[in-house]
C-alpha cells in the first residue's frame, strides 16, 4: 500500500475508521446505543481483525439521526425504521430527478422560445 492509498482513506466516508468507544463519544451517546442500532439493523459495523466493531463516518451520520429521534422520545426501533424510510425516500427522489433530467434532455419541449 502506498502513502497515497493510506491518505485516500481520510476522504472515504465508508472507511470504518472509528472504534465503538470513539464513535459513541463523537455522538455523545453510549456504546449500548450503537449496539442497539446495530441489532435493529440500521447500521452494520465492520469488524477489525480482533473482532472489534468499527464505524464509518457515513454510519455515524445515520446513527446521529436515529439518536435525534430517540432524544425526542421515539423508541429506538421506530427511530431506526424512520431513518431507513427517510433514506429510501431520498434515494427515490434522486432517481426521479435523474429520470426527469434524462426525459428533458431527450425531449426538450420546455425550451424557452426565441425572442
């Protein structure tokens, strides 16, 4: 592995860089909370060679959103389901926008008339 490969990980949102303890500290929560969102299958941390959970920045953002909902009184199971549905909705909206752009490119009927 070259030095460039190692530094590339710094920009990788999916690289599992954070231990459970560090992740919990960053989120201001407990390790038990991270275990619970894992058991609810909201996030699945990767494991180090020693078997320890490792979390990516992307996973921490998801867990942080679940924590916001739990802090407002939502059960952890419901919070995890809400976050999953929000993610699915965002993906569907992104796909729809791509289809709209492709359709507009293929059939530019909405072009502004010449003046």
